[in-house]
C-alpha cells in the first residue's frame, strides 16, 4: 500500500482545494454570465416591444391604418341606417317612455355621425360608409319583433328593448375596440371623440335596462 508523508498530503490537499475553488469560481462566473445574458435578452425584448408600440406614425399605407379606417366605414354605415331603424321603433312603441328613449337616441345619432366624420377628417380620409352586415341583421330582427307582437302591448315594448339593446351592445363592442386601438394613433383627438360616443352608447343601454326593470317587463309578464 502506498503511503504519503505529511508534506505530500499537504501538497495534494492544497491542489485539491485549489481545484475545488477554481471549479466554484468557474460555476459562479457562468451563473453571472447567464444572469447577465438573461437580463440583456429581457431588456432587448422590452426595447423591441416599446419600439413596436411606438413605431406607427400615421402612414396611410400601413395595414393598421387601413384596418382602422375600414372599421370606421362599417360603424359609419351602421349609424346612418340605425337612424331609420330608431324612427320605426319609436313609432311602434307602446309606452311614451320607450318612445322618448328611442327619440333621444335618434337625435344623438346626428351628433355621433358628425363626430365620426370628424374622425375620418383627422385621419386624412373622406367619410365613407361600408355595409355593416351585423347592423343590417339587427335592424331586420327589430322589424321582425314588431311584426310578431301585438300593437299597443307591453310584450312589444319588451321585444323592442331586447332588439335595441342588441344594437347597443354591438355598438359598445365596436366603439370600445376602436377606442382602444386609437391609443396608438398619432392624432390623440381621435380617441377622445370615440370615447365620447362610447360613453353615450353605454348610457343609452343603461337607460333601456332601467326602463325595462321599472315596469315594462313586469307588465309584459302579466299581459
């Protein structure tokens, strides 16, 4: 069996200790390098994300601009044709309260149409309407409800509120999305205008709910 004297043991122990310390230092260095790399990568992603968010400058040829304007054309058509639908619903209403609510929203429509035309102008576009299949279908459904219910009945009014709130929810969804997207437009007034319309649509929806719960639904149920 091979034996070592104290000096040899000390030399080997020292060498082993230095090797262990070297390995620890290497691991620590690798860990720091990996951590620094991760931080650098994260910072790069953050910078790229920020750059992506702020890169749009209002280019009329960009996909974002085209998409936004096409959505405006859609809701512009919807507002123009909703006025005709509201006039019919107002005439078909049984109660004065519901008729007045439709009449109020009809008047608001003129202002909202003018505000959409302002948005077109701010974007350097001419106001143009593109057929909105969703609104066309909702207005057709409203006419069906009138045809399927008795004149001067609370059931008809309940049905008209149903039809009107479907319209309101569609408008709220559309204006809500456009409002969110407008945050990335260079012309900040666009979001302000759309926010005003969105608030009005939400207020109209709440007013219809209040009217239904106040007495129309109850009267329709016992009619």
